[in-house]
């Protein structure tokens, strides 16, 4: 699958990643995630690079601007699931001690300290 604006070589290189990798896309290049920059301290990640690009797991994507695909490791240990996500507000999820929400193909984290950037690729 080839997405408009994403190079084949970038995806071929990223496809060699392990199952533990997660992806985020942004028009900003940075060295550390900042929960203050996300919507309500939420930072969204996908389990696949094409899904990150298609689902826009990155705020403020604008046509014509460079896009950076972040391959990261997420070091969460106590994720909420769909049941909690459907029945609780994000503040409640956090106050109950969850450090992420695992929705299958998408993971939401709240603390930038559990995100390790492995690679940044301009796509």
C-alpha cells in the first residue's frame, strides 16, 4: 500500500521494525514528545506506519508542509482498554492509575516520559 506523500523507501525501511514499535506523524520535528502540545495531554500512536499516516496520529497536519513519521517505543505498564475508554473520561482514566489506553491498533499515552523516540523519517 502506498500513501500519497509517503515515499516507498521510507515505508520499506520502517516495515523492518518489530511488533513493539509504534508510530506518530507530525508536521513538527522534535526530539521529545510534550504532553502539553497534545489534545488534553493525549498523545496518539498507531501500531503501523501506514495506519499512523491514514489516521493522522498527529495534530495539525497541513497540506504542503513536511511530515515526520516517528517510530517510538512506548513503555506503558498499566493500560486501560475499550471498557474504560467507553465509560470514563480521560481524567478519570489517569486518576485511576492507568498510564495508557490500548485500543488495539491505536494507543493513547499521557506522559511523555514513557515515550522513547527510535527514529524520525521525513515522509
